[in-house]
């Protein structure tokens, strides 16, 4: 006959072993999760373009997911120029943040406010704005909407950073705004400008001059403005002056001051002994000169010092030689040497 042996319950040692195994597995999961987080917050922090999954991209606060292209991009709002893979031209950036930036043009290409003008080596002049971008060429400026293909090589796009400067909005590559850290191109130095919004003096009638440093200096009055720019009343308009710097008021242009009056000629050296001589009318010939009427009066003036001959004093030689050869109308006999050199 078979005997029946009741099943025994597992010992307490078996339960302890299961608990230890469970804790060990949980520990491995925690380590793996932490390692993943460290990976994306260190190695991938400046390599967003290597992240393939949207969840991992959004999980990294240095990156953003581009829905249009289904790819992970570096978030320019947090750009600290640490990305050595995509940002190798930081040495060309100026205080505006834009590499190779130049003032707005004086010709028909990239010449109005709201644009960024660049002269990129090997590429030429590149112009960009919120809605358009292009590169100046001999035949066509190629300034087209962001939704269209612009004739700009990938190398020039990388060097100019226009894709980075004009940040994509709402996931649409054609909807952009200027990213933080970048500044629009200003008008050339010497241009007279007004502010359409956010006037620097809270007076929209103010007219400014763009200085060599890009600051705006106010013309205090029309006279000063005209001394610098005869066309100041036809000033350019800056759409929004927010963020621009107000410099010192302009003073009158020194080159516009009227020529100063010539300094009076020095008096002739007095003769030895300190006596001072003057050229005077010879009274012995007064009657003859007077008979000439108006012309005689003119001749009398010729003898006085500091009256004619550009205010110069006569020397004795020129004084004694002054006279008229004949009457201008009647032709009467010559009267010469009608002045005399006498002590004062």
C-alpha cells in the first residue's frame, strides 16, 4: 500500500532568497535608467542631431523636435555656442552675434530695416529677414520666401548661420523670428533715421544720426541737423528702436561754420624814432580834386588808411604814387600824386 505524506511548506530561508533576487533585479533597473539619463544629459547634450527618437529629444532640454523633418535639432534658445560639431565660426561673431554682419546697403539690395546683411567670405552678400532670404548674384538677388528654395549652398548657409539666426516657430520652417542673441543690421554711419516704435526719447518726431558705433545720436534742432545732412528731413525709418542705444546729442558740424573774418593786416612798422606816418590828402590839390565832383571824392578816399585796398595801410611809396591819369568822363589833364606822407 502506498503511504500518503503531506506536502511541507517552504522554509523561511527560501523566502529570503527570493526577496534578495527581487531587490537585485530592481537595483539593475534603477542603474540602467540612471545611466540612460546621464547619457542624454552629458554625451548628447550638445549632439541633439544624433538623437533619433522624439521622446528622447524632448526629454533633453538642450534639444527640440522638428515635426516637419522628423529630426532632433539643437534648441537655439539655449545655445551657448558649445556645439563644436555645428558652430565652428564663433571667432567671426561680433557684438550683434551675427557672423560677417555689415550695415544695410546703400544700393537696392538689403537696404531697408528689418533685415540682416552679411558679407560671407566665398559666398558674397547674403540678406535675410523673417519672411525671406537670398544671396546677391550678378543676375538675380534671389531674395525668396523661406518656403521656397533659395540658391544658397549648404556651406554658405552654415557660415552665415541664417537657419540658426531666424528661428523656426510653431514647427513651421516658413514661420520664423530672430533668435535671442542676434541683432538686425543697422543703417550705415551718417544716416538720418527716425523710430516708428519705441522711440529712444519717447518722441516720434525725433531725428537721429547713426554713429560709427551704431548708436543713435539726436539732432537737437534743424540747424544742427542741416549742418550734418542736408537731406535729414527725408530720414529712414527704423521699425522698432527697442534695444538700440541712445548716444550723446549732436553738436554743429565744425566744417559747416562760416569762414571767420580775415584778421586785420598789421600796421606798418613806424619809422625810426617812433614817429607814425599816415597817407593823407594833399591839401594843395584840394581845389583841383574838388572840381572833379563825385570822382574827386573817390580819389580822396584813396589817401585814407584802412579804407580801401582791402584795409591795408599804405606805405610811403604807394601813398605818393596814388593818383588818376585823367577824368573818367571829360578826359581832363592827369592828376597824380594827390596824397602826401605826413606824421600823424
